[in-house]
C-alpha cells in the first residue's frame, strides 16, 4: 500500500451505496464516537435502516442529545429509539459502567467501536495516568470489546444469527516503523513520555497495536457467533485533526471523503458484510491485507505479546472476574 495508491483511492474510489433491502428491523446497535464525524453518520444510517434501538455512546450528554436531535430531524417519523449513553473512553471506570449497562440489554446485534483521538501532544487520562491516545484508541477499545462480547454472543445464540463487533481502524497502521516493538514491554514504552515521538507516528502505532489485538481477539472468538472485523474509512473530512495544523486540516478538506461516505464504509463492514470477514480488515468496502508486518512471523510473536500485555494492563484496572 503506497502513499500514491492511498491518494489514488482517496480521489477515485467511492464507497458503494448500502443496498436498499438491508434492514436493521428489530436490531439494537451501539456506536461509540457517535456524536460526530463517521460515527454520527453511521448512526444516522442505522436509523434509516429502521433499527429498533440505536445507542449513541458519547462522553458528553449535551453533544449526544444534539446528535440525537440532528439524526431524528433527518429521519422524521422514524420509530427507532435513539438513546444517549455516557461513555468516556479516557476512564476505565466509565468503560466498565458502560459495559455493565450494556450487559443488561435484552439483545445487542451490532457494536461499532469507532471512538478515537488524534493527539498532537502528550496528554494523559486524568484517572489512569495513561497517555490519552493509547488509552482511547487501544486500551479502552480493547476493554469495551471484551465487555460487550457476552451480550453479543448471547444474542447470536438466542436469534441464531451471528452478531457483529466492528472496530474503526486506519490505513496508517501500515505507516509506522513501530520502534516500540523492540522494547521489553511495548505498552510501557508507549506510555513513557520520553518516547512519545511525533504525533503522526503515535496515532499510527495506537491504531496498529489495536488492530493486532483485535486480530488476536478474533482468533479467540467463534466467528459463527460474533463476526469481529476492522474497517479503514480512509481519510475522512471530520474533526479528528481539530487540534492540528492547517496543513493536515487542508489535506482533510481537499482529499478527505465526506463523513457520510465514511459512515457508509463503517455500515458496510458492520451490517452488510458478514461471516466471511471474521478477523479481517476492510478498506474501500473490500477485504484487504493488513500491513506486511502483521502477517509476518515477527508480527505473530508481537501479536501474542500485545495480547498478554493488554490483558495484563486491563487486569490492573478491572475488578476481579470482569474480564473472564
Ligand atoms: N477522519 C479520518 O480521516 C479517519 C481516518 C482513519 C480512521 N479514522 C478513525 O475514525 C474514527 C472516528 O473518527 P472521526 O474521523 O469521525 O473523527 P471525530 O469526528 O473526531 O470522531 C471521533 C469521535 O470519538 C469520540 N471520542 C474521542 N475521545 C473520546 C473519549 N475519551 N470517550 C468517548 N468518546 C470519545 C469523539 O467525541 P468528542 O466529540 O466528545 O471528542 C468523537 O465522537 C476514529 O477511530 C478515527 O481514528 C478517522
């Protein structure tokens, strides 16, 4: 995947429309990061597809209520129950409380773990002290995946249909030399301010580490019950780079897909595609190779390390028994 190839796809490959016969009737869906950008548009599309319940998982109730109002204003007469649930992915406590609430749902058909941050400087989570992009893009996403699996599995068993866990990844997972793999502990190195490095690499590494974790997770999950997959939306003109410089923001404006197109790619992975995508990565609505590193012998060893280190870290923050 060259940069020229990326630019070509940005300019000339447009996401397919969602087939008009796809419906989410009777289905409950959770979308994180649903108050803006890709998540907001994916939520809107779920309402258009007549989902029974769409849960907007957001860290601010005012932003969540504004998103709900916006979604319903573009779907007048909709019978979908749009709910706003609080979730702050900078806090393990908040993720745990959200997971607890979700575990009580009578059913959950799709979870789209889409919330993410692009940090241009070192900041830490106020409660865990962990660097914010490592916390949000990887650790909290990993924890929420694990917490939602039981209800996704149960729904699959009750309905006889596989449910979905789709994670918004990024092509930039291929754009990092991933220096941290040389450290004795990868996550500790990522959480060391001295090694923060440049912001583009930091974002790319957090996306890579999470993609590797999800690949291992998928290998441990029965894809006949829960389809676990990853989606690359490409560059999308959202507020992701809101704290960045004019150059990166101009790139988004000029080359980025629209949030509606980004949302459509997320819906394609989470709703349209099924069993055949378990453990796989989609780009431009097609199953695509992950980075060469991920598929290499070295990558496989790193996959086990990232799994063990992630579970080890989560165990320090999660009460006994909640991860089993
Ligand atoms: N845009 C791109 O070019 C691009 C490319 C590849 C992948 N992605 C990925 O796509 C996903 C969606 O991003 P986007 O482009 O749609 O940008 P966005 O509009 O900034 O959306 C990010 C969402 O994540 C939420 N979020 C951030 N930190 C959170 C936290 N601590 N707790 C709960 N929610 C939090 C944001 O909520 P707030 O509004 O409260 O901050 C927002 O709703 C991200 O995972 C991103 O990495 C984007």
